[in-house]
């Protein structure tokens, strides 16, 4: 069966072949909830905050989290009012970010009054498609 697919791909217009390849690559770049596998966002939304993508953080109760920063995580639902106290990022307020499907706590939504925002997702609570 793989040979048939390969023969079909070889006969495609090169521009169409590139488009299909790009689309297939983009589909591999999703981030999912580790519990229910709902799409949370895209790997392409990884960003650096304070010099890095990932951070090791400890909350006031002594719980440690390894988080990654993402510009968007549209599969998350944000809850609670913005809190400035105990923020891991100077000048940013935080709110809880849960999976929009199963409600699992996935991390935090950080924002500041100038409309800058990002998501800090707990890396062992998400899955990421990789080659």
C-alpha cells in the first residue's frame, strides 16, 4: 500500500506536493492535553520569556513545576481573577489555565495591563507531536 501512495505523490504537481507536505508537517505540531488528548495549541507558539522557553518554578506551598511558555493555548479555559501576588514573572498577573475539554489544570495564563500575555503550561501535563 505504501508503494501506491509513493507513486501517487511522485505524480503530483510539485507545488501541490509542497503544499501537502507543509500541511502534513503543521498537523504534527499540535500540543495536546496529556489526560484527554484534546488539542491545546501548537508547538509553533512556543516563545521565550525572560530569556527562555522553559522555567522551573516553585509556588508558595513548595510545589515545583516545569513550565513552557506559549503565545497561544486556545484549547485552555482561563478561570479566576488576575492575581499579581506570587507571580513567577515580574509585572505579570496570573490566572489558572485548564483543559477546555476535561478541565485538568494545565498551567497559567499570564498577562499585564499593556495587553501582553502568554501561557505557562506544565510540560508533563501536555503532549507534543514530534517527528
